[in-house]
């Protein structure tokens, strides 16, 4: 008598996929249905072999995979690839909003404007009044005038005295910001010689004046008294050259 056929083994416990387990259970039955040697060449035998192979493939493909391995380390950086070809030029963007109108101002280039009036020997001995004048053409109203008087000044007196030399513009002293002036003060003469000190020194009166309108400007140098002091015997431009220099400057 033939021994009893062994019972098919149960699927492994790790196989949790129902479809894979069913395929595994069908595997022995399909193997029993495999044709004997020599019948595989018939169409019917080939069809059975194909069915058996399909069941085995399903079984092998539906088994669960094991746990993942330890992640590998990063590889070495690769070399640079071949540069790509230039891309397609982009399209123009949307038109922007209209900006605010800004008024640009372009200043004219500055042209020097100056004048000099000179005298070989004024020898002007007045103590009060205008000594000399020089007319100047001012080109701009927003500019400043630089004025200079250079010449010999003298003051003498037996007692304390003071004289003041100053500029005027069209008859008025500068008010932008203050008058342009210089003073000479003498305390006393020489009592032991019963005479006064008589020293002539080349001096200067210089400054800047603002706030003068454009056009003709009468620039003059004057002599007068100092506040709270008596006047003495003044002299201007003795035996030497005196000059007034006027220059227009940008502010």
C-alpha cells in the first residue's frame, strides 16, 4: 500500500500577506498537476507550466520584505557636469507705475567777477567823511561781495583818541551780517618832547557782505570816529599806493 501523502506545510508565520499565503498553499497542488516528463511539449502541458510559473511569481512578488538596513554613508562629491546651454531670454516685465515729477536744477558755471581801483598817493588828511570809492557791477543777487582796502593809515593826538575806517555800499554800511571796519586807537603822545607820535603804517580793511542786489554798487571807504572816544588827526594813503579790491563770490 502506498504511504499517505504528507500534509502541506503551513506558511511561515512571518508571511502576513493573505494573498501571498493563498498562493503558497496552491503551490503543491500545482506541482502535482505538472505533466510528466515528455508531455511538456504538448500545448496542454505548456499551458500548465505557464500557470504554475505565474503562481510562483505571485508568491515571490507578494512576500513581505525584511527590515531596512543601516543607511549608507554619503559618497564623494561628483565632478562638475557639462555647462548647460543658455536659456531662453525672459520676457519684458509689467510696466511700472508713473513716478513723481522731479525738477532738476542745473547751476550755471561760475564766472569770476572782480575789480580793482588804485591810487598812487591819496595823501588824504580828512578826519570825517568819504576817502575813496570804486563802482562795481554785481551780476547776481544771491552772491556775496568781498571788499578790501589796503593803504597807509595814521592817527595822532596829544590825548587818547580813536578813528574808524569802514566800507559803505551805495551809501550804507553792510548789514549782512555786520559792518566791515578797522580802528586805530592812540592813548597819548610824547609829553616829554611836547609833540605827538606820527607813525604811518600800511593797514587793511577787509570783509564779506551779503544781501546786496545785483546791478551797479558804489563801494566806498570812509573815516569816522569811534564810539565814546574823541577823534584825532587822521591821515590816509600817505606817500604810498592805496587800493580797493572788490570780488563777487558764490554763496
